[in-house]
């Protein structure tokens, strides 16, 4: 059966952004499920803030 048109993936799936903080020694780097990752920081709040900024960017784009 050919049933096209129903299985088109959405352009911007809302659940594709998921932040994970990866600790590496004294550094923490944020990563997103979409493939984005931020620079390693020695400050966890800073890494979180940058991850939050990425989420905001992703929503605004
Ligand atoms: Zn993302």
C-alpha cells in the first residue's frame, strides 16, 4: 500500500531539545539531544545558563 502524506515528520519536533550536563573533572559542559553542545565551564550555573540560552534560541528560530 502506498499511503504517503501521513508520515511526514514535522520540521521542528518540540521534544528534540533536551539538555544534559556532562561533568569532566572540574568542568561542566552542556549538551543537547539535538546535537548542540556548549563549551566546558568551571561553573555549573554558567553551563546551565548557556544551555538555557540555547533552548531560547531554538524556540525563537
Ligand atoms: Zn537543542
